[in-house]
């Protein structure tokens, strides 16, 4: 899949075309070394590894942080459609600028929460947060609350062995602790809207739902 993406991506750098967004999401979601099903912890490690894989594709991501707005001391509460409940002190995931026509928008790539790419607003809403409370940081920049290197908030020094080693070890630990049956992720309205438009524009007979199912293996 990575060789296919390297060959067929329409743009690289900080901006991608929306027609590539689902393929990139699926590539990330299919990575066996990332514990997407262990949602109780590990978003910092997942985001770090996903950003590294995006960089390997020649894509420059940013990071979206929730729950870290100054003065916000409340935990993030997420209730999935199958009633699976979790609480986080904060959450983080990669963000890419996605282009359609003359317009670009920031889109979040978070297979731990969603079945496809989503807008900042959708991502925030799933966490009972507001769009304006989401903090966007460039790759490698310090995380909110002076988190050195952009790995975790309020992190004064890199973990022993460095970020890569820490992230990989966390994912190995959480892969072993992951539930056998995945929980029901949120459905991306952004993806369904855009891929429905793509199907109509291409005069395809398939519905947007079928387009997603052919390309994506996570709960639709």
C-alpha cells in the first residue's frame, strides 16, 4: 500500500487532494503496529507513529490536540455508538490540509475514533468539545503546556530511549491488551459527503457507502 501511495499521491508536502484522503486514512488504519482498538490510552504514541509514517510518504502533517485549552480542567468524555465509554485528560491525532478545488481545510486522521477522515468540528464534537478549543501544532513543535518535541503535553524531557522507542513499546503493550472485538467507531460525515459527490461526478453507479466499503475495513 505504501508503494502504491508513493506512486499515486497527487501531491506531497503539507497539502493533499481530497481524493487521496481516504486511501491515506486506510493506509494508517491498516498498520498492524498501531493499537487503534485500545482507546483508553496511547493517543500520543499512535499520533507519533502515524505522523512518522506520513513523513515516510512525503507528507507533512500537523497535530490536533483536544482538552488542553487554557483554563479547561475537565476530562474528555467519549461515548461510542455501542455505549463504550472512555475518559481522557486530552487527545491528539494527525491533521492534514486537504484540498478540493480552490479550497483547503484541515482534516483529522484518527482511526481510533472514526471510520474515515473528519473535519476538526466533527472530531471535536465526538469528544464533547468545541471546534475553537482544538489546538493545532506543527510537526515537531512543542505540545501544549510546553510539551517538548510535541509528543506529550507538559513533557519536560524526552522519555528514556527517545520518542520512537517509547511509542513503539506502548503500542506493543496496548496491542496485547486490546479487545478482541473492536468497538463501533463514529461514522465520518465529511467522507460520506465528499465521496458521494465524487461518485456522482464520476457517473458511477456505486453509492458512497459502497465506495467506502470497498476501500475501508473498519466499521462502516
